[in-house]
């Protein structure tokens, strides 16, 4: 397992020998833009191709 952890040295991974690893929890709250897009999914999907050209 220690060989695999070296591949992800930029991530704070906790190794465990028994049981399961503890969850670090976290995550962030959705931004105002994300919430607006979720509330207007149909309009958001239609506007994406227009912004890509």
C-alpha cells in the first residue's frame, strides 16, 4: 500500500492497516452560480452551446 501512497504525495491520504480509513469530511457549499444553474437547468443547458460558439 505504501507504494500507491507515493503516487499521490500531493494528497493528504491516511493509510490504515486495520478497519477502514477515517473520512476527512469536508466539501464546500455550492456557489451562487451553481445554485442558480441548478434552479434553471433547462435554460442553463441551452445557453452552454451558445457560449462555446
